[in-house]
């Protein structure tokens, strides 16, 4: 780790991140950006999604582009987050102009694009002009992609060709926020060998070890943002009744759960179940819990492995999503989690998984690194020094 040393030497970083549904992308990007800043880099984080409280953290330069959201479940269309109207050419031109003006004003030493070119193809209207500006700049800044360890599979034909061409023609490297000993990029991007020399594994981007909360619950159930978590929560309430073992439960529904669902869940919960919408100190609650029941998103798993809490994972798999299933099954194979498939989720299945999870040992004996944010800063500094 860099331990706060000034390996960045005041070099300027433009870090672009666009979240469209959940907050996982901006959380991970903010952690990496914070580590870069702690290492002495001058970081400007550019976001293009709806504002998320606490991200980026206070004290970091931040530019908010006019926000857009996904207008359909396939993420193929965009809407203006303010008006709700579909994004038109004038809106795109305005955002592109703001982004290019920032690039020219900032004159960064490093540009990092979160997900792109492996994802966020919807944003090509502004990112391709940015890549052209980077290529024409003198001196040319270092250009890096920042991606999670497991990519979405089942991509449409031709998209891999486009990604590889962009990596070849524009990018100096890709920061893969995972551990090659856990999962290699080529497992979910089959043609990664075609740019193998540009791949840099950072380790998982986990938060700092949390301070335990004064509130203590034996079983912690969380449904992410809550938009798709009603089935998980219903099974959890049924599992609590089946187990009936005296343990205290906390169900965090997520802020996006519809109000009628929240009211119904609160009415159905047993006397040992506390139902709340959101806890900003979620990692601190995990530090006290025996069992966690959750989906298998990147940041949730990183939070879990900073504690000794035993995971029961229900990977999100609707709409052809594959990322969480790959992660959950790999953790199960290592003996680090119990898994219940979304399609077979019932109260009884979840209760049995919780019984099995109670026997998990060695949760902190991990075969992968959790200091990916700090390692990312070291890699970026090393690449810049190598150039010079």
C-alpha cells in the first residue's frame, strides 16, 4: 500500500463514471478516486447519473454532468433524469461539450473511464469524442479503463470486436478490480488475451475495516437499492418463522422499495425482526452480525469480507444477468458462502442455507486481496513513472 505517500506528485486525474440504475459503479469509483487522492493525485471525478448522497466523498473535486438514467430494463435507451424525456441530440451535444471543455481546461495527466469500453456503450456519443481529444492532446494523457472483476456475459455479436479495437487504438491499460487468483478477466471476456499486456489486476476494491455499530443483530438481511428485492425479503421473513431460534433479525429493504411493499413487510415481520429502509452504516452492522442474507453484488461482497459475518447469497439473475451468479458460485466453491438461486428462492430453501452458513469457518482467510483502491493508485503512478 502507499500509506498516504505522495506517489501521485500532484498529477491530475480526470475520472469519468456513469451509473444508470444502482450505485455500485459510483461507490467503487469513489473508493478508487479517494485512494488516488490520498496518494497525492489531484483528482476530478465526473459523474453523469443521478446524485448519490456521500459519493463522491467530501473534499474531492466533482463535476456533475446533466444526469441521465436508463429508460428501459435493457439499458439501451437513456432519459433525462430531470425531465424524464428521452435524451435527444441537443442534450447529447450539450453534455459532450461540457465534458470536452473540462478535459481541455483540466489538461489531465491521466484519464480513467469507469466500465467503458467494456460497458456503457450508451455513452459513446460523448466518450468517443473524448477519446479523439485525448489522442490529439500534446502531451497525451495516460488513458485507462476501470472495470470490476466479473463482466456481464451474453454480449451482442460484434461488441467484443469494438471493445478490442478501442483497447488497441486508444487505451494504455485496464485496471481490473479483482484478483487473478479468484477470477481472470478472460473467464467473462473471452478475448482478453488479445490485449493481455494491458491488463493490471488491482485486487478487490473493499472499504476499510468497519467499526462495529452499537446496534447488534444476529441476522442481517439487505436488498440493495430495493427496486428488485421484495422476493428476497419475503423469503427471509418466512425463513425467520421457520427457524424460530430466538435470533434477532434486521431487514434493510433499500430506499427504492415501493411504499406499499415496505408497509406490508413491516406488518408481516415477527417480533424479533426490525424493518428499516436504509442504514448508511451498513458495514458497521455487518461487523456485529453472525449471518448476512443479500444479493451478490461487487460492493456487498467487499463489505462482507471486511468482517467475519457468514454470507448467504441470492445472486440477481433477472434479464439474463450473469455477473452475480458467477461471483456467488466461485465463493461457494471456496467454502466462503452459501448460495440460493433466485429461481428456487423460498423460505425453506433460505432457512436451510442459513443453517449451513452457520458452519462456515475461516471467512477472513481469503485467497484474494482487498486493497484494490490503494493498489490502483500504485499502478497508475508506476505507469506514469515508466512513461517519464
